[in-house]
C-alpha cells in the first residue's frame, strides 16, 4: 500500500510538471488533461510492477538491484511510450495515424529518465528500510543482552549479601547472643523476601531503596548497634528519583565490612543524595580506623560489591553513569554513583 501511494505521488508530480510544461509550450491544459491522466495512471501501474520486482530481489546485492532497475526502467519506458503514442492518436484524432519516430524517440528518452529515477529512488528506500531493520534487530539484541547482564549483576547482590549476613549471625551465635541471632534471622528472612520480589529491570524510587537499606542496617545493627551510627542526607525532592533496585546495597555493605567491622570505635555511615544539574549523585561515606584495612584503600572496583555496582552503572547508563570510590580524608572512605536524574 505504501509503495502504491508513493508511486502514485511520484507520477502525480510528473503529471503536474508535464502539464505545466505543455501549457508553457502553448497547448491547452484542459485538452491534454485526459492524455496526461492516462499516462499518469499507466506510469503508476508500471512503477508498482517495478517496485514489486525489486522488492522480490531485495536480498541481492546493490549492483544487481541497480542493473535490474535499469532493465525494468527500459521495459516500462517502452510500454509507456507506446501508451503515449496510442493515447495521443486515439484521444486527439480517433486514429493512431502514422508513427512519428522522432516524437517516439523523445518520449522514450523522457520515460527512461522518469522510470530510472523511480527505480533508483525505490532501491534507495529499500536500502534505508534494510538499514533501519538491521538497526532495529541490533537494538533488540542489545536490549536482550543488557537485560540478561543486568539480571545477572542484580542477582549477584543477594548471595554476596547473604553470605556476609550469615557470617554475622554465626558470629552472634559464637558469642552466645542467641536471642539477637534469632531476631537477625527473622529480619533477614523478611529482607530477602522483599528483595527477591523486586524486578531487576524495574527501577524504584529512592525512598523505597532507602527503606530497604534501613532494613538491612537494622539487621547489621543487631551486631554493631553500639559501634554504628547512620546518618541520611537526602536533598529535598529527591525521594522520588528513580534508581536501580539495591544499587546502594553493596556500598553500605562495604562500609559496614571495612568501616564498622574493621574498627573498635564508633563509625559513622553517611548516605547522601544530591542533585548536580541533570544528574543524581548517591554516595556512602564511612569512617576508617587509624590503621585502615588494606582492602579499604585499594582502587575502586577491586571488591565484588563495588565491582558489581560499577558494572551495573556502566551497563545501564553507558553515557552518563559513573562510579568512583576512595579516600576523601585520611580516615574517611567514600563511594559515589552518578546517574541521570529521573523523577517518578
């Protein structure tokens, strides 16, 4: 249908141009209108037939299609020139009359140019269609691959967190704090049930992400309540910012493991959210001991949790997303995520 409409439009423009030309040459446009109309309709049919043949061989090389288009243009030009000769004779005189080969030659050359233009236009449109279809298939393939990658990275969070939490529970049991360990197991069960229901490809509001992390901090607080202080610094209006689910989990887990777990004093963990133009910056800061663990001062991305965050941000926001971590003071570690600011 689109090809037929395009062919009709192409021939209609030819009809307008030829009618205007004949009018300038002194012919009555009303008198020649039936002839030009017949030629337009015949040209439309020829154009559609050429397009059908070219479409059938759309998988062949561009050179083949160009040669085929030229051959089809010659055939269509000969047919259209014959129709032109017959229509002029029959409509104007009621009899084809003698053949004026000079006029036939001029008409044939004109029709060859006309149908060559149509053939090459249609070949160009086919090439554009094939390119767009290839890009669409590539985009679908990339989306499927990205979805699989994001799911794999997202599901990597829970086992990593689970092992660390189970170690904490084991430590409580060894210390004889069975009641605290029991509460921690119940909290862990509730937390895992919530996180496993999350869709890895579905973003959540920052407020919901923070609520999940506070649930996790409650679990760890059963063991480190006397040495862990948590502070939230969320800029107004950012509670509805969209973030990947559990994106803060490895950062907070890292702060507890290397900050609280590696210290004998009180450690402050600060969770911040700030707006930087059209980007959102999330960060987690924590104190370190006077002799920070070696893992705490390694470059970003050396640990499983931090590498997971870096990979997720790079995969999800390849142009804007970024992840950096390191010491911001002699005894202060910071991990920060930058991503596009999107409000729910």
